[in-house]
C-alpha cells in the first residue's frame, strides 16, 4: 500500500487545480498577504524586483526600476495615463511628480486595500494636485459584460455610466469620495484615450494571457502617439509540462498560458506585438540589472527570503528573462487581434 506521503505528493497537482475553484479569487492574490513596506525602509511601499546597477537598497532599486520604465516609455508628458497594478501607489506618485504631470491619471488595482492605501498616499503627498484621478478596483483585463466601468472597455462612456473623478478631501471609502459629472456632454464623451498605459512588474499575472491583454490595450491608446510600456518575465523556451501547467501557475499566481504559450525569443516577442497591431515595438533584456541584485538583497535578509533568493537565482540560471517592452498605436488602427487565443 502506498505511503501517505507518497499519496500526498502525487495528489498535489490535483489539489493545485481544485483550490482556485473553491477559494475566492481575492484570497489567492499573493499581494493581498504581503505588506508593501516589508522589504522597504518603512517610509515607502514599493513592491517590484528593482533595478540594482547603482544601489543595494531595496527601496531605491525599486524606485529606479519604476523610473527606468517611465523613461523607456518616452510617452508624451502631461497627457492621459493609465497605471495598471499600481500596488500601494508609489508609481502613481512617480507619475504625479513628472513635469508637467498628467492631466488625467487612471489607477487600477485588483485589491481594494491597495486602492485605499494609494488614495491616502496621493492625498498626503499631493494635496494640491490638479490632475484628475480616477480609481478602478477590478481585474487588469476587461471581462465582457462584467466590468462595464473598466478603463479598457471599448464602450466605456457610451453606456450611460457616470464619469467619476476622485475628490482629494481625505474621505475614506465608506464616504462619498467621488465626484459625479451629470453634464451629458462630459458623461457621454466616450472612453478616454491614453498617452501612456504603464504596467510595472505585473503583466505576467494577467488572465487569461498576456497577449489577450495586449490586444485589449491597443484600441484605448491615442492613435499615432499612445504608448504601452511594461516589464515582463519571459520563461525559457522549454518548461516541464507538469511544472508549467499544474505546479507553477498556482504557486506563482500566473496563468498557465503565460508560462507555456509564450514567445521563444525577444525577436518573437517583438513580432507578437507587431501582429497584434503595435508599431515602433522595442523589447529589451534587463535581466542583468535585476536578477542578481534582487537575489542578493533577499539573501541578506535570511529566513524564507533566502529560499526566495535561491529560487530567483535558479530561474536566472535556467534562462528566465526580465524584459522591458514598449509599443505604440499606429495613427489608424482598429481593435487588437487576439493573437494565439
């Protein structure tokens, strides 16, 4: 008769598949259980892998990566910005610190706790901002028929919903913290077109797949000038099927398609965006400035962080890449094509 340990081990893949079916999605969010200030100095709440070329301090490295991606985007300043997966709000502060700051800043996260933290951060650091800020607590990808007020909904603004903008009076979520525009011309003006859609160290979590999300973003960009800029983790060309389909997705909170159905090289990655409809596509490998410094910082913390550091080092040795990607919407384009879906 097989031992209990053996039965437990062989049943793990099935358990990993069943858990998401019975546990509410909010409880499976890894960032719901990770205080944004854990790795920081207590003053800021960055939560990304960092850019380590000139520092060994986590907060400074994380801020450097955020700034490097913003510079890489090279988007028109003072326009309309959508920041997806903004965490505790530090990247929002980065946008508001630019000169000129955005006219409109849309902030999306899947966690209500992060929306609250970000509102508090913006209110404390930018009490007199003139930027119109709109908050969204929902999935990164627009789900047809479910997220009518989603910023990536191509019909948003045409369906009679009221336009919302955050009022920086310091109210909490239980109060009336939105200003509603009743003017018909404003409310029915259609969806806002973005000069920049910015996604820092998060896109690999997005369901159902990265390519699906990329296609959704394209028609929301300003024709001819709107830019999507993000960082991604590109797996090696070959991953064990059991790991890629059953083990890693629940452990990393990553859809299997974002592990198993990915471009095999940077050139293939660029071609993917071009097939979807982006132009001026640029894909850069930033692995050397991320993996080693991130692993070294975690290792010095000891405990379970040392195990995470070891896993990061193993990923680097096995060909996982940390990349930055930029693409622009052409002057005349329709909706993106759901390549590979």
